């Protein structure tokens, strides 16, 4: 980190994750320069005049961002990595105040290697499977988008199976559940033209997620992987709608296994930062890795209020800048629920829920509303509510019922 003054982290992407990163950076005097479209949610939360307007997939814009940044990081994995690799190897040219030029090489965390690997969900999981660390994943196969290829998959995996886009997917938008041959045509219509792979259906009883802070020295030697508590994530139509900490009805030993597995997974990657490990919990108590995100994650939003000493956003700042991170991450509360506010059928469908969050004062449950100032569109993540309590997750869930009912109502 530069001596004195405010370090500048150049961030590729300026959505809600970048916005919450900025909210964590503001009191620490850390400057975030954002590359995204004008008035992106993150740019509204912080502006010291260094933002770059453009796309995080545009090499020229990424170079421009690099010239104003001491470090580079991401809030989204779907960025252009060729240019990041080139910046690491060759740097970018910057002008000194005296008019001369110099080569500037901002460290990139997490590494472009990690980002590139994670971008391709099939290769990502092959990497974990072959890492020698005993990381279980669902059986998977690359597949062409034609009926004959899908029939081959069905013979190997049976029905249902999940057809997935290898790249560019989020909130389940690249997924198609294939229940029978009758679905082939619709699956090809939905995902045809993309590079695809198929996954054997994971008959999970629950989904869990663990955030991990990964630190390493400037030579790339792993220092530590520190796991947050395991949480339960609930997805509806492949999109995360709610998160429970601790997971409901999951033995402590399983939560501990999830944390251990998550640290194993993240130890196979490169660079510093925070990572999410999404997992399936199967009937017999075993775990399977679904995918990894190389950045703050929806399942970690609860840490803003539940682990304020080191929220996932503060953790990304500390990891990137190589500032200290705690050896253990213990929540300040005994239970937390995070509810996503997803856009409903009409632009005002979520207003009742927002109003309830604004107007609730409850001695036994704290309510924290986060709106991202994004236009409402059906199923778009436009905000979230975190509820924290000092009793069990079951008690908190009972108290949160009016909130959960409204979340369900918006999705109807
Ligand atoms: P994200 O927004 O988390 O990046 P994504 O678009 O990358 O989502 P996945 O995480 O691959 O999508 O899948 C989304 C959800 O679909 C999972 O959380 C799970 O609920 C379901 N799902 C995915 N793969 C499988 C599988 N093999 N078997 C059963 N369900 C699955
Ligand atoms: Mg994903
Ligand atoms: Mg996912």
C-alpha cells in the first residue's frame, strides 16, 4: 500500500456489491475508482473523481482504470481477463507530473487466473475435482446444444439433469432443468448458441454457502483462508431469495465440515480477496460444491450487521490492500436472516415490504434495510433486508414472518 494518503482500489463493476464495498470503504478513507456505466449504483455511494465510464469488458476502459489505481479488484467475475493478464505482465503507461512517462503495475486481486478459471463453470469444477483435495462436485459433461447430445447426457445422468451455460450466467439465467426428452427443444431454444455443459441433478436437502477470506503475500504464497459461519441459502427458480444464519436444522458438525470444505476449495485458487463457496447438502449429510464466486456474495450480506468488525466488504478491502484480517470471524448476534428484495410484477410491488422495514421497531429483532437505487424489474435484485436476533434462528424466523410473507407475495 502506498505510504500515507488514501490507497485507490480500481473496481471492475459498480452494481450493488460495489456500492456496499464503497459504503465500507468510505469511513476507512479508502478510495474506490469504479469502472461501469455512468451513475451505476456504486458510483452514487462514493465519488472522488476517479471513476471511469464504460464497460468492465472493454480492454481500453480497464487500462484507463489501471492508470488511476494502486490495486485492481472486481465485483463481478464476467470481466475481460486477457487485459488483466497483460497489465500484470507489462503494466500500463502513466504520465508523471513532470510530463515524463512511467510503467505502472497495480497488483490484481484476486488474480486474473482465478477470475478466468471461475468464468467457465465447467473448468472451474474440473479444477476442484482434480485438485487432489477431495472436493466433491456433481458429475458433469460438456455438451453440444442438439437433441442427440442431450439424449447421450440423459443416458449417462438420467432425468432430471441441469443444462448450464459454461460462461456468463448469474441468478440462474444460464440454467435449464431438463425433466424429460419433451424439454429438449425448449432447453435448446433457451440456451442454444452458448457453450454448454450438463450436470447430474444434485438431490440436495438444503443449500449452504460459506464466505472465505483468502490472504497471500506479494509473492503469491498463501497465508491464510479464514471462513465465516456457514449459512443456508434458499433459491427459488435458481435465484437466491433468502439466507439463514445459522442454517436451520443442520448439525453443527455439518456446518463445520462446510467451512472446512470451503477453505480447501479457496486454497486451490490464486490471489487475495473474499470468495463465496456455494454447496449442496445431501440427504446423507455429505456436501458437494456447486460453484465459487471470487468476490463478495449475496449469501454474505448478513455479515454487514452480524460481523461488523469484518464484514465481507471490509474483508475484501483488507485482503486486497494486505491489511490484517482476524483469525476467526465470530458473529455478534446468534441469528440472522437476509431477505432479497426482488422486483415484482409492477414497479411498486416491493413498496409494502420497504415500508414494513422502515416502520418496524422491535426490541427482539433488529431490522436493516438496504436499497440499491436500481430500477425495479421482475426478479431483479433491487435491495435486501437483514434481520438479526439474539435467540434461535427458529425464533427469528417466527418474528420475521410478516417480512417473509411479503417477500412471497411479491414473487407471486
Ligand atoms: P449465481 O447467481 O449463484 O451465480 P448461477 O446462475 O451461476 O447462479 P448456479 O449457481 O449454477 O447458477 O445454479 C443456481 C441454482 O440452481 C443453485 O443454487 C441450485 O438451486 C440450482 N442448481 C444448480 N445446479 C444444480 C444441480 N446440478 N442439481 C440441482 N439443482 C441445481
Ligand atoms: Mg454463478
Ligand atoms: Mg450460484
